[in-house]
C-alpha cells in the first residue's frame, strides 16, 4: 500500500513519542500544517455533519487522478486529527484511498486509545465524506 512521504514522516515522528502528553503535542503541531480554507470554502456544502466540532472539507482531483484534500476546524485536536488523516491520503488515487484502513492509521500513530467516542464518530463522518467524494 502506498504511504505518502508526509505520512511516512508523521509515522516516524509519532513513533518517537514517549508519552501521551508528547503525542498530544505532536498532534497540535500537526494541526499547524493544515492549509487554510478561504471564506468562500467555509460553506454549508463543504461542512461535515456528524462531527461535534465544526469541520469543513474541500477536495481536488488533479488531472493525473491524484486526490488532494484540505480541511479546517476551529478545534485544535480535531485539526491535528485532520492533518494526520490528510497526510495519509493526499496524493493518492481513489483506489489507493479506498484501501486505507482509517483507524489502523491512527493506531499506528498511537492515537486510537485516547480517542473519545465523539471524536471517533467525527472521524467516521469525515471518512464517509471522503469515500463519497472519491467514489462520485
């Protein structure tokens, strides 16, 4: 399975975390890597329902059939989760994205044990939107 360079780097970085607190700091740092959305992109059509925090997702399919996603949330932890998710799937084809196991990725980063049920539900809603987009 294809693992983008950004995902490889995150996997290495998170593997060095020796505590949950350090993992959370890394997650917050990852949040700062999200490219901002414009005011015209922060619309209801781009908003993902099913998340406790407000989340917007924008997708672009390049001419070479590779997907690139951008996302935004005001919640820092959710932004970090979005950043590590997008690092895993950006630059992949629809087929490659469909092979990604969402929670396996978060498990590899040592993030699943501390995910609240509402954050898991939110990530599931985000993943459902991504799969809907790539299969349209």
